């Protein structure tokens, strides 16, 4: 299975970079994982709804352009479907079993994702109804992908 993560914005904090690096190292024996960071649009605060829509549109175009045509797209969105870790592992296993060998996860910027990206997605995934910094969610995602591989292989880690 090949996994791509497309994220709006760069990781800034050292501790987040270290966490991402650790999970990428752990995942190396399970899957090829590629992280693409796309530029986050700058905006002045306070931002109007029209400005937010323009930001989402610009970021959305960059995201859609970065997608591989045959990918199964999973967009992280607060309104998406929530899974237990076991159900998420089962979902990834099911996708791999039925020929979806290339997965792309999308992590939006401060304002989320454009409607075009959400419509293109094959699955909307939510980790919580709470709002988290988009930089931190990258660590959550990598940890859950790692946990899913461990669960699917029956290896110790998951509790």
C-alpha cells in the first residue's frame, strides 16, 4: 500500500517534526508514505467570509492538482465519519484487499477544505468533533495509520 499525505502548511514546532519523523520511521516497514506540504494562503485578521472562501478555493486548487489520478482520497473533515481504531484498521485493510493500493489523506489549513476537495473525496474522516491545530492532526493521523498496521498484523502495540 502506498500512502500520500497532502497537508496545507509546514510543520513549525520541533516537537511536531520529531513526532512525525518517529512515526514515519515506524511506518517504513509497513508502507511507503509520502508527505507533501502545500503553501498555506496568508490572510489578515480578522478575515471576512469572502476572503476565507478565496483562501479555500486557492488551497483547494493546489490540493486537487497534487492528487494522483487513481488515488482513493480521504479528506480529514470535522463533519466526516468517525471510526474506532479497530474499524479504521479494518477500513484500510478492506481498501487494500479490494485494489485501492494508493491512498491519499488530505489535511486542510486553518479554514479547512474547499467544497471541491470535499466533493472529490471518497471518504470524509473525522477524528473528533473538536477542533485541533492542523499541524497536530498530522501526528494523530500518522499514529492511527501506524496503529492500524499493527492491529491488522496482530502485532503488539494496540491496547
